[in-house]
C-alpha cells in the first residue's frame, strides 16, 4: 500500500484502507448511539486517528496484586469557614489520620458490590454523565476474604470511615484482600486511541487500577461466541481491531488473560466446541474409521509398489547371471 496516506495501520505490517475503517466506524457508532462507547475520529497530518472507550473483559485465572497507595495522592482543597468546626478540614484529617490506623474494610462478592455505588476520587466523572466508568474490580466469591458482620454503623460513622480508609481509584484497599482474582467476565473500559498498541493499552489498564503485576505477563484476546479465540500481538492496535470486528459484544469480546494460560482456538476447532459430548465422541469415531481406511489404502499401495520393485530387481539379477 501507500506510505500511510490512504491506509491505517492496525498491526505490524498490517494495514486497512481509511474508507473501510470509516465505514466500520459509522456502523460502530450507530450501534452505540447515545452511549459513552461511541468513538470519535480526526486526522492529523494525513493520519486517521480514532479514539474513545474500549470495553475489556476480565478473564484471569490467577490472582493479581494492587499497589498499597496511589502514585500521586490528591489533596483536597481547604474547606470554607462554615465547615471549619465540622472536623472535616485538611489539618484535622491529617492529625486524626496520624493517630488512627485505617479501619478494616468489608469485602463482598461481585453481586453485592453492584448494589453500592463505588466511592470516586475527586475529578472523576460519574458514569451517568456518559464518561469513562469508575474503575472497580469485582471480586470472585472465593476472594471474599474476611467478611465482617458487626453492628450497623450510623451514617456519620460511615462518612468518617470513608474519609480515612485507603481508596485506590474507587477500590477500597485492604492489605488482607489486595491479592485477588477479578470476577471472570466482569467488564471495565479504558480510554485509548487507534494508534496505541496492545502493549500500550495493557500499561494504561494496569495504571488505571494500580496493579503491581507486570503488563508483559498478560495479553489481550478476541473471544468469539463460536469459541474462536485469537491472541492480539503486542504490535496490534486493539481499538482499530475492535472497530473492524464490529460493535456487538454478543459476537466478539476483548478479554484480558495471562500470557502463558491463554491459548488460541482456530475457527475450524471452535465450530465443534458447542456440540454435546456424545456427538463429539461420534465425530472422533468417524474420524478414526476414516483414518484407518486411509492407512489401509497407503499400505496396499506401498505393498504393490514394493512387489513391482522386487520383481524388477529379480529380473536384473537373473539377466546378469546368464551373461
């Protein structure tokens, strides 16, 4: 193709025409009409750039670890004079925080977390505003850790606890439950553009949730409803690939999985995955019978060729003796 003027790079030595990508993008945005997953596009120096939110589903089989605290702690602005005596000023917080240790945190399953709206950091938009969803990692039931069932706290006590316990991008940090496996199939999103590679998208995702694990140990997969699973290469561009795959997540989803545990499943294999075991076993029997027939054919053919060669050798031997 050209030097990029009429094409868009979607991976290493892989390009698609601008017109094709824009056509798919139009369909994509029609599907998400009025939703935050609609994508924008622009051109810079002749290069087409698509940007917006990409949904990524958690498909991890091993636990991950969260950081102890944010890299950049945010400082709240000084309160007004009316709230000076309420005990919520910055000085009082730091003094009280230095005297008290962070209280323990209740950890619930994924279904319980959905009932409570997560606490957001200042500056983060609410999900109702059509912006990026607040980052939260839904836990599996096995990761529930220590579930405390004490007396019910008053609203004022709950507000005081929320001010003084650690919160990482909406996730309450607890050193006892910092290592856990996100609930399989739960979804999050990251704001990226079509120029970003798989490696860059993974770094953005891990930075968003303050995950200590190395992004190099993980990979993104396209998982189809048919069972087909394709691993995105480190140089692929996930957002562009997502647009080309189509918007419907009932057909195809982007999953985060471990590098060494995820495996690709081709379409030829995937078409058999949905069948029941008795039917699959009958397929195996038929294939074995066909294999045996092919083996018998080959054996007969080579046996026939061997007999001809032996006869020719015998004729040559007898002719040499007569001479």
